[in-house]
């Protein structure tokens, strides 16, 4: 007789794998609490622990997405609460009075006056005094940088105007402002604000350059007008050019038109006269008036020329004879000589060139 078989007991399930230590709630909370503690020791160490804490939270699947976001924001906030403030750069003697100007540096106008800086407030016991430096304003940026580096400064530079241009060719820039400070590692620094050589300094760092404007030169002599433009300080004397105001007139040799009068200026009155600009003054003989300013577009004014020989009447020794002018007083080459009837020259030497200055 068979004994009834007893039902076999099910084998126990294998033990579920235990979570690793860094996956436990205690470990995750510990990482978050370590962020501000280690951040007080070193910002870099605190940041590294914060990254680990965020990764651990997001690798775990037991927390909801909203909880993970809140935990991440909390980690950043904990690190930010203990992060040290960045040291401020100090300024030394860079602010100029509104009317302070000094003619310092070749070709540079309007550099803030080198007044003695007023005493600075006594630093707090925890603040390190700002580094002092030589006054480099008015020097070329290249020379100032070299001298500051020799004095142990880390040097930076920027455009002192509101244009914020990149600085190339430091020899062509002049220092207007300087700011000193410290780096987090204790190195003294100086930051130069500069403008292009010949430009006036702004009243404040980052402000607009106060360019001189074109004066009213109409009816003034070339001699006087040339001096006034050169005195602006931004345009070299050899960048001021003269030309004839009338299309059929021409200037005499240099030095012989000093008393000619200005009719037109380029740039016009009131426009900025900037560095590297060429100024043109259109002149006319004192016996002539200036062209009408409201001529039609494209029209170039001409002086009266009755015989149409290219010489204006005011300087034509033969105003009624088109075959003779100031260049050929004895008659044009191949012409008929002193005829004043305006007809073509006879004989085989006549030119077929009507209405030119040679016929």
C-alpha cells in the first residue's frame, strides 16, 4: 500500500539584491549635506560633491521627477550660499573732473587731468588694500603695458570708448584710464582703458569720444582755415588738402593761394573731425564769389568763360580770343594766331577739336 505523497514545499525565492550603499536615502542626503561643508573648504571641492549628489539622485528610479528637480535646485542653492564673493577691482586716480584736461602724450587731446587722488576710505579689517600703481595715462598702450608688467602687474586692456573695438597695434593707442585690483590667487592686476592715438579721452571709461567738430570756415583764407583745422588736434596738417571750388578753375602753385577763400568744406560745418580723416577745403580766388550752395545734383559750378578756351575770364589775358590763353599767349599750336572771331584755324595745321580748351 502506497503512502500518499506529501506535497512538496515550494523552494524559497532567492534573496532580492541589496541596494548599494550610495543608492540608499541616507547616502543621498549625506551627499547633499556635504556640499556646503566642503564648499566652505574649497569652492571647487564643493562643486565636485554637488555634481556627484545630482548624478546619484537622477540615477535612482525611486524618486519622482519633481523630487529630483527640487533636490537639484537645492544642491545649487547650498553651494551658492557658501561660495565666496569675487574680489572687486579697485580704481586709482582715473576719474577726471568735468573740466579736467591735460596736454599729455603726443597727438592726444583731452586726457583727464592728473589731479592728486582724494584719500580713499579706510579699508575694513577684512578687505585688502588696493594695489597702487604709477600713473600711466597719456602713455602709449604698448609702453604702459611693458612698464606695468615690469612692476609685477598682470595687465589687461580694453577700448575706453563706447565703440568697444578690438585693440590692434598697441603703439597706435593711448592710455586714458587705469583700474587696479587683485586676483583670487593674490596677483595684482591693472586694466588699461585706451583710445586710438590722437583721439580725445572720454569723460568716463566707456563713454563717447568727444570728437572736435568742423568749424565754420566759409570765406576765410586758406592760411587761416588750414591753421584752424590743424589746431583741432585730430588731423595732421598734411591731411588738409586744397582744391578749386570751380570745375574750370585751377589752383596756382603751393604758397600762391594763401589768400584764396574757402567756399566748401568736407566734412561740413559741425561734423565730427576724427582720427585718420582727410579734410578738403575748396577755394576760390578773392575776386570771385563762391558757387551757389543750392545747385542741382550733379552740376559742378563753372566760372564765366566767354571764349570757351578753358581759362576763366578773370585770369584770361585774351578773354575774347579763343585761340590764345594764359598757357599759349602766342596762339594755340596749329591755330591761326590772334584771330578773335572764334572761327577755326585756317591752313593745314587746324585741329578738329571744337569746344575744348585747345581750340
